C-alpha cells in the first residue's frame, strides 16, 4: 500500500512540474528575462542629450520600444523637486493606437530646474489591449542634483549623485581632505 501511495505522489509531482514548465515557457513569449527579472513587453529608457548639463533647457530623449503588438499606448510625464517641464500643463507626452511588434519611438523632453537642489522626472509608459484594458507599464526615472557649479544626472538615485558631486569637488580642488572619523 505504501508503495502505491509513493508512486502516486511521484506521478502527481511530475505532472505538476510539467505544467509549471509549460506555463513558464508560455510566459516567456509575453515577457523577456533580464538579469533574473521578468520584464513586461516594453523597453523605456531616458538619456541625457547634451553634456555638460545646464540648469535651463535640459534636453533628454525617451526611447520607447514595444516588444509585442498592443492596442494602444501612452506616455505620462511626472516631475518632482526643483525639476519642471517647460510645458507644465502637458502631462501626456504621446499616445499611440495599433502598436506593432517592435515599434520604437524617440520622444524629446525639455526640462529646467527652478532653483538649486534635488529633483527627478519619471515617465510612465503604458500599454493597453484592443479593448482599452491596461496591460503593462514601464517607469524610467532620471534623478538630478542641481548645484551652482554643476548639474548631475543619473538613474540610481540622489545618494549616488551626491557622492559624484563630492568627487567632482575633490577633483577640482574644492575639497582638500575628507575626515573619516566623523
């Protein structure tokens, strides 16, 4: 009797593993793997167009790629801190219908900093099915540290930008020694 139960459990386990592997392989057609993460079928990245960055008229490009066909898509802009869009009332940057697989678009964005400090921009790239039901989104964010002598931009957050600014000051002789015992 115990042998039959053991065989039954093994059989159920094998069937379950088979179904799990089947669903995993089907899921890969809708999403891609990158560094162990499952990503939706949208690639969206922000890039700074001009270096060095100046406080007024900072130009960025948003690269949007839909990896599969969708009913429609849209890009919504959000800013925080000292960063503002030159057209503050325009929250929706772009809208598309009948998205084709592999469709790629570049959207120029111009922003400025009202004053010195920290700020960021975040764009929400959304995909909807044929019936207008939400499917996926991607939310690339660009962080800014605006100082009198420099504007730093990065994707990892404000702490990283502050460390870069300290390195910039040290390189230019503005900081001679950093005390480590504080």
